[in-house]
C-alpha cells in the first residue's frame, strides 16, 4: 500500500511539514530530526506523489509544450523538430519534464491554455507558433504563467519570444548575389498568409530596391514550405519566358524541390542558375548539388528558449525578445 506523507510523519514522530522540509532540503531543522525522517523514508521506500511534491514546493518541474495555430504540416518541418529536440535536451538538464498540448478542444469545447496549465500545475509554457494563432495564446501571454514563444511575438510581463532575424535572412541573400553581379532574382515564399514568410518577402523586395535591382512579379511565388510546392513553383517560373539567374526559397525543403525541377528541365545548377534555401536542415549537405542555405541556429534557439523560460519561472528579469542572427552558408548550388 502506498504511504502518505502524513503516515511517514507519524512514523517519524514529526509533522508532515517537517517531512516535506527534509525531502526538499528547506527550512531549519536539527541534524537529529533530519536523520530520523530520512531513516523512515529509507526503510519504507517512500516516494511522494507528483501532486504532493508540487503542493509542497509550489513547483511541478513540468513545462507545457504548445503547438499553436492550425495543426498543419509545418510542425513536421525539420526546422521545428531540431528546435524542439534542442529545447527538450536543455530543459531536461535544468530538471524539467515536458507535457505536450495540442490545440484540440479542452473541457468546455474551446482552447484555454491558462486553465490547462493551472490544471496540470505547470511551471511555464513554450509556444511553437504556426499560422492563424488562436485567441487563447493571447490569454496565456497576458497571464501570470511564464511563457516563451518561438516565431511569435509576445508582450506579457512574464513572457518572452525568440526568432531568427528574418529581415537579415533575405538581405544576406540579395546582398550576396548583388556583390557577385547576379541581378535577376526569384523568390519562393511560404503561404500568402504566413507572417514569417511575409517578413522575408518584404525584406527581399526592399533589399532589391535598395541595391537598384529589378524584379518581375511572375518570379514571386508562394508555396507551403515543403518540397512538392518548391518543385511546382519552380516549374511555373520556368514557364514565364525569361527566367531568373538565381532563386531564393524560404525553406530548404522547397529549395530541394527547386533543384529537382531544374534537373528535370536540364538547367545546370549552379552554372545556369543559382539556388539558396533557408534553415540548414541536414538534407542540404547530401543533395546534388549540395544546397546553399541561410542557417537558422536551431540548437541555439532551443537552448535560449529553455534558459529564458527557466529564468522567467524563477522570477528573473529577461529580455522581452531575442533575435538570433542568420548565417549564409554557400555550398555548390550557390557558388558563383
């Protein structure tokens, strides 16, 4: 039969509060009392329940991982997988476990992440942002629950967010081609309503304008971040008559589709057309030709998220936002 903390206290001749202090190494107790309680715990093999530990310490050491917005293919993207793996490793080292939330209905039929976080006595939440973010995320952001988001701006007093500097991503690509005399650039973005893709597109067009480079509307396309859409949009560009000298796709998966379309069209990369992707997923190194890309530091983003959330949980002041610098990696597909 599982023992309770009250039963352990009775066996040791102390109060339940004293047992709690011994187990959590808090408070001021005599060495004799500590030894007496530890002896009973050791002899009985007592393990406190999760709820008892949370009640005693006011912490559950549990983090809620929220996939926010429409649950769509974007969350299967290698970029998110690598960020989450890095986060899981870092929070594990900080002593936390993770409870994964979907945005399916809860209790009364609508999202309420604040209620869910309190129901499970979570110490904090990490939000992985998709598109069309539900209103419940705003409520979480403005609550007293420590919250960190990736690729989503938050403004709450106990919130922070992390994202790659998306304007720099596009500017680095345009600047690289400008400095090497390449002037005709195409752009394949994510969905029209994607906030992140729109930032990259706006920055891309602004950089073209800043460097006095012209573009054609038919060279601006929108996919869905995955390979098939990159393949399809590149084929559309090839039907335009005049074709560009280089293509920037805002995800590596789409860029791999671009390479496939160009190979089918017998257009040599990089001799006849240059291609640059974004994310630096592992597949970039093994494509033929190897894919030039803008690296988003997924490991750093995951570690930052873990440490920011840990600090928020422990009442420390943190930056309201952290922007991670991208890095242009020139492999075979982008060589001049």
